[in-house]
């Protein structure tokens, strides 16, 4: 294990430009297991104890702990944006070296769970299918499973056994057709592709959103559908409208009346199923 520890440090020193040396603040008898390194303002502390070793990056530009950035919590979050990017690059090289040495990396077990660090782990593992929903699907389900159409996606009957192929309004779903669904109260538009277990995938700009068939719908007027529903908003608008009328604030009355009319139109459209049938 110690030899692997030194080989990771050698990668940082010989290929990544870090100045690496033993930690002089540690007792001589165990100093061979403790190292520090620096490249510009980015620093790291490394130690090998028993059958484990760790490498911890930090900085001393933006610190809270009076003993230095090495002892701060949220080390990555405290880094300036440019240093975060540099740190992510160096972490990626460390992870690649660990993979070369035969280690298996599990992000949830390594503390690499934030949105900023997950791409580092994916890059280190050679996962280049980000932004390619079909490649992501094949990685999870296998390229040889299911009958495929010309697009490379499974056919609806092969993944759903003929069921789950109708949208919110009971109309048949067609692979490759543009559909809509709501996520977090907002409208998402994409090309619909079938997935297993009554799931469909809406694809837009390299991003895939999973939805059940009954969540999908066609939309003739996205301008109305895209308005986010806010509970109680119509009542508040009408209350403000009454106040403006009593105050003879005619410009505000006109503006609030337009808002109230649009809200009523959106509510009426939603009640009809989201499209003018």
C-alpha cells in the first residue's frame, strides 16, 4: 500500500507540477508517511496510516480557521472559483491514478457527492456519455436488450409490452414525437423515447427527463402552459385589483386586469387538459 501511496504522490510531482516533500512538522520517526505539496495557491496534505492513505486539497487564500485552510471545514466551497476548477482537475488526475492501480471508486463512499465534484469522478472513470441520453440508457440497461428502431432507442412494445403507451389525455404516444411534461411546476419540452416499466424519456439538448406515460401531454400553446402555477395567486391578484380600483390607480388597475385575465386563461386551459380541445 505504501508503494501505491508514493506512486500517487509521484504523479502529482512529476506530471502535475506540485512541489512535494515530507511534512517537517511531523516527528522524524513517522515522517515518511506524511507529505505536503503545493502548486501555486493550491496545496495538499497526504498521509498513509495502516492500510489506508488520503490526500486532502486545501488553500490559504480564503480561510476561517486561525490555524490555516488545512483545518477549515468545507474546504472546496471556500476556494475561489478558479481554484475550484484547478482543484477539480488535480483530483481527476489522482482518481485516474487510483484506477490505474486497480482501485474501484464509489462516489457516495468517497464523499464525492456534490454537483461540482460528480463530473470529476465521471471524467476519471472515463464515463464520456454525459450529454448522450442513449449512451446513458445503454450503460444502465445494456446495448443488446430490447428491440430497437432506427434511432437506436427501444421500441415501445419491447419495453412496455404494449402497455403504458397513452399520454395524459388518453392519446397514443409515438416514439420520436415532441411531448411536454411538468417538473417542479415548470414545463419541459423534448423528444419522447420509451423506457422500461411505463417510463418515457423526454430528451432536450442532451438532457433526459424521465416521466410516466400519463404525465406526458401535447401542447398547442406553450406560452400559457409555461406559466408556473402559484397557489393562491389569482386571489391575491384580484385583491390587489380591488385595492387599485378603490384608490383610482387606473394604470395599476389596467396592469392587474391583464394579469388576472392571463391567469384565468391559464386556469381554463389547464382544466381542459393543457391544449385546446
